[in-house]
C-alpha cells in the first residue's frame, strides 16, 4: 500500500476563479501529494461560513503540511493560516505579495515557514 502525503492548500475562494490556484494544485499532485483544495473539496454553499471554517479545520488537522497562495486580501486565507499556525503545521508559501519593510502577514508567513523548515531539519539531523 502506498502512502500519499496529505497537504492543504490555502488560497482565495470567494470572488475568485478556481483557475487562479488550479496550476498549483496540479503541480503538487504531480509531485505525488494528496491535495485538499477548498474550492474543490469544501462545499462552499454555507450562509455564514462557519461550516466552511470547520471543514477546513478538519482538513488542516489531517494534513502533514500546508501550502499557501495568498493575494494579500483574502480574509479566509488569513483565517485558515491562523488555524494552521495554531496547530503548528508547516506552512510553505507558493505565492505571496512582495515582502514589506514593516510587519505584515506576508513577512510573517515567510519567517514562520523558514523557522519550521529549519526546526524540522535540525530534528532530523
């Protein structure tokens, strides 16, 4: 039995076309990863968004790592990012706004990703 590593892809959903993040999904799946992709895998018919957040939380818990494509605007991405952060999941950026000279989420994501990668490398050596 072969084991495929589960990952979660944080990406903008509301007001976005699936094709904006589809290439990332295809690339990850071509690498043999099992990708949970909210535009495809989370039922988006939800009046308040609570069930969407709960479904995404379940999927993030089950994922070994999380990838993120963020446009700098999506609040849903930030919410999912917060859940991944609270669960201690490695977060790997695929697409982010340019770094800023002051505090910002794009800077935090890069720093958190580097910290998790370095910590995991040290634990393996």
